[in-house]
C-alpha cells in the first residue's frame, strides 16, 4: 500500500474503509454474521483452453501444475484489478485486507485416515501462475516433509486440552478480541479462519463441488469449491459436434464486502481468463488500490 499510515480504527490485518456509502456501512448491523450475509453462486467454466495450456506447462517441466494453481492465480489477478474482493467484515465494519492470503486443507497422504492440516499461502497482486505454483509447492512440500504439527494444530491441541467450560470461555475471549482487532499476529498467522479466501479441490476426490459455509469467526469472505473436470458434447456455431471440458465451481460469498455488480464484473473477468490463460504467465501492468 503506497505511503499509507495506519490510523485509529485500522486492524493489524486490514485498514478500515471510511469512504463507503452510508447504506454499505449500515448493512453489517442488519446482517452481523457471515452466515446471515452469504450469497451462493454456481458457475461452469469451459476449461478446454486452460487444460491444453496446463498440459504444455507440465511438458515444459512444471510438474503437477493444475487447475488449483490456475484458479488461485486467477483469483490473485482479479484482486489486482478488483481489490474489493479482498475486503472483509469484522466488528460490523468493512476493511481492506493488507495482503493476499489463500487458505486450503492438505492431507499428508492419500490414505483414508491420513491426517490433514490447513495451510496459508501468501501472494502479491503482481504474482503470475508460476509464482503461485512455486509458493504453493514450497508450502505443501514443507508440510508433507514434516512429522510435526504446524502452528494451527499446535494452537488447537493446546486449546482442546482445557476443560470444556474453560474452552468455551477461551473461544468467547478470542471472539471479543477479534471483534475489536486485538488478536495478536501470532494467532492470526496460524488461524485458518483469517485470510482472503479458502479453496477446496474436490476434483482431486473425483466428486463435484459443494456449497461450503463461511465461518462467522475470523475474516474469510469467500469459500470456493470446484469439482472434477467433465466432458460435454455441444454444437459449435457452425453446427458441428465438439467435445468441450468444464469444471463446476460453487462460491459462498460475503455480500457485505461489495455489491452484486462488483461480483458480476469479477466473474466476467474470470471467464475471460479461462479463455486466455496466457495472461496469468505475465505480471499485471497495473495494480489497482482499494478505496479509502
């Protein structure tokens, strides 16, 4: 953020947006929780072009690069153009997040009862799909290579050792601290409930996507789930039968951050990136700052 100095009312993870219209500031009082304000949206994206490009990149040495990397890279690029997607609501106020943090769950192995952990990967708005690929692989390899819990599990283990009445009290204290922005960074850095977006790849399980709730605790304004690739035989504009590939995505979004027109612009831009995936291989020429 260019030359911005933290002001009273800002949080450690975001700055208070002060220039929003009065009605937008009023909405969080009518819908105080994310479950109150959740919008559900479903879209099928034609991925034939993306799939072809990803295969070419794997041949070029980017082993394992896939749809998850593309979707995250596309989301990062959308934030560089439409920074309102990186807002969040806490304490009935709307904030612009300082960083781009994607949260996802990773299993240590593919075994049915294998432990799973939550990872957080940080990105810059100028990141390309190659930056996303590198950062994600580094974090996933770090988790899979370690026999120890990460910070998320350590905090959860410590809390669940408490008697139930103390655990409930501790959670209440954490909620109050988060409401006022008093949570220490040592906690928000390991919290799976604080970030720009949480994503799950259900295609890796060979099933379709689900509408997943977003958590009332924390700052996550969006949950994205996508399923396995599927084929559809359709007629092209010349009347010829063609085989096209699709993925189905389901979105749960906090409507208090931006309005429907803003979300519509984001989905239109996302559809364009599916048809022109090469755009994500170069940094954006301009990064747009959110309003103040």
